[in-house]
């Protein structure tokens, strides 16, 4: 989805334009969410006994997490994508139905993930709804495209596999996440793939390694760069440029400690936001000197 720069003659025109963008983005989210259902339906046909869990829309498409008895590999993705297109021809709309927690538990009695979600929905006092398209029914709050006939069968693509712990907790079972890309048209999808490929060529992690700018070491810590000679030169040149610019603007530099006492961060207002996650604490020490 691409937009050109537009100048507005009035606030009303601007409001209507923003509303149009909002509804377009919402429709795209609904399309992607609908395709996550389609993915789950295809997987259940190809891999009977699989337990589907959750499948939301994301920024560039959708994903669904599954508990497979025998997980697929990357080479199986085209087969899943082909099955999705076959099923798509038979789907029209999504039919929603509100049911009781007891009914929901009977329907999903063999799926512990759905049962956990049902219990949470019940505890929150919210409605439990099912949505059906074709032969596939899923526990879902809604948010689908009005008709599946509006989905371009060439506008989506199964992208990759990944591992994901249930509810993002490493103490839970690891599931198989299948990602898909989805756009309104084939051209939008192809344009996105090209942009993604171009961006990967400019990935700083890739370039940094190839040009020997920085390195990482697990013993140092994730995301903490070790600047190699080439990278150190770049960093120093940038710092020199900053110093020259500041000097010309009349600024002078000061240096402060890297760490501070707890009272400092309490006074600044930062401590309440980080006190539950901080790993180190500077303890107040009373020292005396001997004469």
C-alpha cells in the first residue's frame, strides 16, 4: 500500500483522508486475520491431529502457532500455501456464533491451548464466540473480511517457519509458528518482497560483519557491540564531527559518571519504572578514613 504526499485545503478534507487510511488499514488487518484462519484450515487438512492455538494479523501479514505431532519443514511450505488456495475457492463469509463456556470446552476438549483461552475469557466475563468459514471453526473474537471473494489468491504467500513458546513463556511447550505475507494485490506483495530483499542487503548486522566494523560475543552480552578497528575509526570520526559542531554552536562538554546512587534515579523519576527489572543496585556505603 503506497501513498503520495497530499496537501489538504481544509481540516475536514484532512479528517476524511485520515479516516479513509484508517479503514483501509483496518480492512487489511481483517484480510490478514481471515488468512490466518485459512492457514489453520489448510494445516489441519494436511496434518490431522495438529492442535491450533492462536493466529493474529501482524504488520506485513499473519501467523498461526501450532502444536504438531510431526512439524513441517521449510520445503513443506509451498504445499501448505497450495492447500490454502484450494480451500479459499470454497469459502465465502465468516459466520459468528456466541456459545457458553461449557459448549466451548466440549468443542475444543482435545486442545489444551484453546481450553486455557476459554477459561481466561470466562474469568474476564467476556463473550465466547466461534467463527466458521467452510468446514473450519475457530475460537475467535472476530475481525474478518466481509467476503473471502475479495481476497486476491495471488496476494498472499507463506513466508517462513519459526519456533515460539506458548504465550511467550520459555517454561511452556515450544510450538511451530508459520508466518505468511499478505497484501491486497499481487503487485503490493511483490513490491514488499523486493523492498524486504533490498533492506536485507543493507542489514547492519550483515554489513558490520562483512566490513569488520563490529563483532558480538555471548560472554559480553546480546546486542553489546565490540567495536573492531574499522568500527572504532568510524565512531571516533563521528564523535569528532559532533565535537566540532557543538564547539561552533557555542556548547562546551562535561562528563558525568556512568552510574549513580538510587536516590538520583528516584529524584529523576526513572526508578519507579525500572525498579522491578533492574539487576544491579548501588548500595550506599559509609566509609571512614584513618589518619
